[in-house]
C-alpha cells in the first residue's frame, strides 16, 4: 500500500533525495581497541556502533562441533530516539532484532572454519532515525572485516518503501524514520550482494504482489550500492596502514 | 551527484520533543529556463521561454515572475487565466499553499502541469544555493519571505552569468506585502504588487474583475461593524482549556440572521443568531464558538427572514424582530444552547453562482451579488461590466470579509450565460452541486472499445453461457442504460416444496472499465450519473452506458450473474456468483411486465418466468417488512418534456405497478448476497453501505405533530416504527399516511458508503432496510460504488488476485467519502432541476391546488403540493394570525392551522423580479376573511384532495431505499433510481 505524499510533484522525497538515492553513509573501522573488531556507521541520522569478540572457545551449553556459534546482542541507547526511554536489555524488540541480525551475519561468516568456537557481536544504536536494522547489519559487516574473521562476502542490508507520484508507483530506497512512519509498507532485505543471495527478508505491512518485485529490486540495488560504499571504506582503512589497534599491540 | 549536508530542526509537540530531520541539498536541480546554457536540461524540461514578451505595460523588458504565497492563495482565479505565463513557482510557496488550502493547491498543480502556461516549479528548498536556514528568533513566515527573495536573487544571478548571448530575462517578484517589497528592493530585486501588475496587462477583458480584493487586517478596528475574530493561537488555547468549542457552521435556509453549529459533546446543535452572533461565518466554515451561560440560551426564532434591504452600504440593520421572537419562555423544551462565533478556524469557501444586482448609481463599480444558494450571504464585488453582467448568471469567488464591511468581498470568476436560458440554468445547477460535467477527454475516449465491438472468443471460453436462459429486463419507459435483468425457472422440489432457480444479471461494466485507466479515474471522480429533468450527465461515455453495457433485448451482452436456488417460500438454499454471457429475451417496461403477468392467456416462457418472480418477490418483501424494514416516502413527480425545446409541458404523478416492487426485491436480495460474500472475502476493505439509526432527538417535532393528529408513533426500533406507521391511517384522508412517511423520511440519517475495516461490525447495520449488511452491486453503469463491488466480487469468485488499489484501505476510505459526497450532490442537483422546471412550467399559469402543511413557523406555513412535490412558505401576517409556540399552531378566529392539515392554495410564479423568480403560495381554503384569495367563480378548477392523493399514496410506498427526501423523477429519457 503506497503511502500518500512520500514523493513531491517534482519527484523528490521529503528530505530532498530522489527515490533511488541512499542516505549519506559515513563509516569508520577500528574505532575501539578492546574488541577484536569494531566499526562505527552513520546512515543519515541513524548511528550505530558494532563490536566483535572472538572467535573464542564457546561456552559448553552452546557449543557446536560443526560450526562456530554466532551470538548477537542488539541494544538501543536510552538517548537514541526523540523520546527518552529506558530500554531494558533484552526486551522483545531487541531480542527479535538480535535474532534477525544473527541470521543475516551467520550467512556471511564462514562458520565451518571455527567449530567449538563462538563469536560475539555487540551492536549499540546511538541514534535512531529509521532503518536501524540495516545500519546494524552494515556496521556489523564492517566490524567483522575489521576483526579478520573470514567472510563469504559482504553482507549488507537495505530497506525500501513505495511512494506514489501522480499515477505511477515509485519504490523508495533506504527508508528514513518519517517515511517509515507514513504508514506505508517497509521492506527490509539483508543480502550478500556479490553472490546475489538473500539472507533475510522482512516486511512491515502488506504489499500487493503487483508491487513486490519493483520494491524488492530497489532494495537489492540499495544493498549493492551499500556494498560499494563499505568496500571503499575498507580499502581506505587498509590503505591508511596501521590501525590504532595495531599500534598499541606492537 | 548529490551533496549531503544535514540540518537539524527542532519542533515542539505536546511534551517537548526534539525532532531531527535530514535535509539534503542538491546541485542537480534545473532552473527550467531556455535562456540558460549551463543547466543540463532535456528538451521537455525547458519550461520558461528565452525571451518572453512582456504582457504588462509597467515593464517593457522580457521577464519571469516569482509569486509569493499570498498571491497564489488569493489570486488563483487570475492565475488560471491565460494572461500570465513564464512564472516561477518556488517550492516554499508550493508547500505553504498546500498546507493552507488543498483546493487551491490542486488548481495550482493543474496550472503547472499545463505545458502551455509555462509555469515552472523550482525546488528552491533543496537547492544548495537557495536554501536558507531559519535564524534564531526569526518567524517562519519571515524566513519563507527571505527564502523567496533569496531564490529570486539567485535566478537573476544564475541567468545573468549563464545566458547565451548576454541577453536574459529579468525576474520580477510579485508580492502584496509592503514590507517584503521594501526588503526585496534593498536586495536589488524588482518587485510589484499583483494589482499594479494585472491592471497594466492589456488584451484580457475582465481580467481585472477577477482580482481578489485587498484584505483589511483583523486588528484594524476603523469603522468596524463586527467584533474582531480571535487569533489562531487564542482559539487553540480557548479550545484546549474548554472555554471555546469547535464546530461547523450551518446557516439557516429560511432566516439569514440565524444558523447553528454542530459541536461535539452537545446533543443539540448550538444556536447562533444575529450579525454579531454569526460574526461573518459563512455556511460550511469551521468556527470557534463561545457558548453563553444557560440563562441566556434561546430557541430558534422560527421566522422566515430574507435579506431584502436595498444595498445599505455598511450598516447593520435592527435585529429586534429576530431577537424578540427568540426570547425564551420558561421551561420551554425547545431552548437550545446558544452562543456566538468568536473566530474562524477554517474557511470552506467555494465559488458561488448567482446574479448581479447592479448599483443604482450609474457608472458605479461596486455592486452586490446575490448567490443562488440562500444560505450564502450577498457578496460585494467590483466590476466595470455591470451592464452586461446584469442579465447573466455569474460565478463569483469570495476573497475576504473585513470587519468594516456589511457583506463579504468577492470577485467575478466568469459569466455563465443569460438568466432564464436553459443551458445557463442547468450550468448553475451543475456548478452549485459540484457535478463534474465537462465532456469526456480524449484520454478517456481512447479507453473505449470500438463501436462495433463484439464478444471476443476468449471471453466466451471463460464465461458461463446463459444465452438460452429466458432472461428479461424490466425498467421504466425510455430507459437506455439497462443494468439489470432477471430470470426464474422451476428446478424440482425438496422437502415437499417446489424449488426455483432465480438469477439476477448485472451489466459487466468492469470488463470495459479497467482499473487505473483514464476511463476508470474519470468514472471514479464522477462517481455517479446525474439525472436532470432534461439532461443526463453520464458517469461513463454513452457508448458504454447506452450500448455495450446496456442489457438490451435480443443482444448478446456480458453480465455478472448472481444465481440463487430458492424454495417456494423464498428461502435461499444456495447462492452462486459468476461472470456470464446473456441474451435478454425482452426489455420490458414495468407496465408491459405487469400486463404479461396479469394476462392469464399468456403461457410463454417470459410470462411464466415473470409470474414466478412476482410470487417470490411478494414473499421476500413480506419477510423484509416483518423484520422491520421501513416503507418511507418522498413526493415524486415526473415531467413530460417537449421533445424539441426540452421545456416541461406537463407534470404528473409517477405510476407504480407491482413489477416495480418485484425488480426492487431481487435487487435488494442481490445486494445483500454480494455484501455477505465480499465481506467474508475482504473483511478489511469491502465497500459497503450503511444507514445509521436516527438519534431520537430527530423525531421530536415529528412526534409532536403526529400527536396533534391523534397518533402516537413508536420510534424506539425500526420494527415498532414501521408498525405504528402502518397503523396511522385516516380512512377519509388517504394522503395522510404518505405525508406521515414523507415527514418520517426527513427525520432519517443519510445512508452512506464505507469501507468495512473502518468501522466496528455493529455499525454496518442498514436501519431503513433492516438488514445487517448491505452494499450496491446492481447499477454499475451509473454508480461507481457498484464498479468497486464488482471488482471485489470478481476477485473473490474467480480467485484472480484483486487489483492493488482495491486492497488499499486508506484509498478505499477516501473513495467512499467521494462517493458519498457526489451521491448527495447528485440528488440535490436532481431536485434543483425539478424546481427549475417547475418554475418554467408555472411561467404562464396560475393554479389552485390542494396542499398540506409540513411545518408551522412563526410567520409562515411550510406547505407541500403533493401533485407537484413542490414546497414553499405561505406567509401569514402577524396582525391576522397568532402563533402558539407550545402547540405549534397558527390561529385566526376559528381557523386553526397545524402541521399535517390539508389546505387549498393558489400557486403562481412571482416574476416581478425577473432575475429571481419564486413561487408564491396564497391561502384559499380554509377561508380567512380579508386574507384568503377568492377565486373568480368558474374561472379556475379546484382539484379535489382525494383525486390527487389517491395515486400518490399508492405509488410512494415503492421506494427501494430511503431517499433523503424528494427524489427527482424521471423525464422521458431517464431511468428511475434503483438503490
Ligand atoms: Zn540554469
């Protein structure tokens, strides 16, 4: 169901983007020294920190002889939304997010390389302005790379919605909070763009079959665009040579 | 390709909330000018000309115009003229207009999308060079003005450095804000007020008349006649702390100094009286009201008062008549909460049709305009064409109503045609009721199948072939848009009862009207076919309505069928729906069908089928009435129209036979069956029709009047209501029962379309038909609701996925609102057309007719002539008659006049004011010496009451659904309305 008024008559979105444009993405790898890998990522006003520990020996109860156990913990900072709210760790929403993150990230990690081990991924949302899941996946992807854990491919996530410009429907990539709140549909996809496989797909509302393909295509294109940006960041990070972490461990 | 600056906005809501939003500034936005050689325009993006000719004598160089928000809001009528071209509409302006007035916004978008007009919308708020941030302490309006100036300067600069050969158009900022002009001049911007600009445009006659007048600020109290309105923030505060109330103002039709406003939390609406109490509110406005303390509450004055004063300039006349009449008597149950308007929350002005009353002074430019709608006050307009316009119907828009003006100020939009001219008068009716009636556009006509279309082979494969079944249609004479046909045949028997197969076949309009085509959009926006006495405004083009969709006799047509298996007691055993092909054996009129049933010598298939249908229909009807369905009535008449001049020649009561009711019963059954099916399949987005039970307060006056005639009506449920209506019969007055039903109809609520997901299930009930759910399925040729229902039903039986828009609950809800609005206005337009034709009919005649009293007012009786369905006031002078407020009766000596009384009146047309004809009612019987009109013996015939009443009481019972009131009745070529 396309929500009204997401597109102006000149074809711009509420914040001035065109339908196929992502929000500004800024990111940095290796922001902490304590974890094995870390990253900070901004997607518009959504800001996320990710930290990776491991692989290390798994606790007995979770241990698997086949593959590494990926453990995710998602949480939102008290000050992350307009209304300050005390969010107990492990509330329903966070648990669901953690599960979904785990599903997407496990798909990217070469889990078979570390049996009997465990990787812990911590994600903290510092500021939320729509698309926190996508930003979390993208940040975690960078943090995993920073930690040196072998991945099959970049895993990136992106959302898409549907707007209407006069009579034609136009999918909108990378949905911000106001667009999410406009009561339309929001489709979120996590994928490994270089292999074309989808790790997770979620929809916030019902979407008519007629529109599903164009929205999904646009979200997948968003994933590919994000991969290019992340890849650029990784290359730049490596080109800068020594990371702070390395400086200290030497 | 996109710059990424973010910015922060802080917004305060109830509990202060900081909202941070991104705002992207771009460098890829085009200027739209052909004079620029830098921006990478594509050909169709070059909107503004290289070197436009200046239309304005003040500026002799090529230029573009930049308009500010108020110019667009107030002067949209001028902008719609072709005079101004090469105009830049800034996004700042576009957004402000959208926020303040969606109607103007839509009209502005239409202008922008018209390529010929060369209006370019420039997204200055997202352009990296024209975006400005609000400085601390700066008001939003000031920022917007600054933003407009910034964009204007940018354009000037941008064109000057990027021009092809050093020649470039200048930019002129058009604004009526003096302060803004001053600041702009400091920045070196050329500016001008819209008035100065337009007055110097030559070559467009009457353009100046369309200028909206300057607005005097509310704070200015010079020569003020009215108290100032509160500011929006004062109103907001007042409502928040409970001192003020918000309501919609409804002016009284009868009394121009009285109105009321419905306010949440009050059972009765709030009474507003006098110039000061109404304080410049106009019918439909959303107003802020202060309610007086209980001691000052009054009651509706019950007098008929017209604004007759000869152009009093700016003086408010005495209101003593009104206020005396409204003085409360102790313990009067009619005392109504009373208050006054203290502010306007939102104006709901539209354009009004009416006539000009030229000023007595020769050469004056200020004139008064009298709207056709009685609830709208007269309007002051300025024009230099008063002599031409005086004989024309004209369309006027309101501009403002300053405190020092007796009347609101407005301006001429256009002339519609000579007064009394049939086309001009019809145009007035259509405009006043907002009926879209332009010709179908090329785009719409392109969606039609070829004239010689026949059923394609693949459709024959998909559909059930019912061509051999004896299907026939029954309609009023002259009907060309036949959308339903019926059949019935004996099947066998079960449990000792005979069983029948009964089918209702509805024209398959959705085969031709595919979703989201231009044709579909046009039909949706029209929503319904509108029937005027001499004209039909089709919802879909004639090729469909009168030919390809119409289920004509002897022709193969596509249909959507609803087929039941029924036992002889009319219990439905099974129901199925499918698309089909039918070949109607006969298209009959009601009378022909009736004759076929009654003529026992006829043993053919059609007659047999009709007899079965008729028998079952009677049983269905009985069941329906037993469960509490109401039989209501409206005065219904039918004009005989001259085939050449289209003038009405005669008017007569509509004849009704059994077969009317027969068709009606099966349509009702089909509608309810379909409603169940689509609700089951689409619980969230089924398009249904509901009829809420009327609130008991609606019945107060009605019950009182019935009691005076000696009847207690029980209105507690529809069942008891129906029963007591049936019992209220006066044998020697056959029309009385019909009259009672007419009055009861007026106590009812409107039935309305809605989307199932938007209401709780217990609100689905249809009070008038006493059925739990109902919808419209049977007239897709002339109602868009039925088109939607057809699509839903097709999706639920064929399994094919429904079209996306059907499942969009919000869009469907918006559509339901449009349908209700159009439906209501189509009814009103039809009634207005009947009134118009009655006036034409009475142009040269005077008649003495029987009449009945519908209501007793303080200085008049509201009377109804059943024969013509005409209604109007019969004025009673106060020196002869005394009004008893408690009993609602008028007395003069022995003569007592009360509601439901039967009178004889003389009916004539008052043409003394040629521009505003009206019917005059004079009392003949009962005789009041010195007042009643005495007819010359032998000169006039007096119709006997019983004569005219007898057929009508029979006929008016057969209404398929409760109409709001009088439904206009068909002319030769129109079809009766089936619900
Ligand atoms: Zn340019």
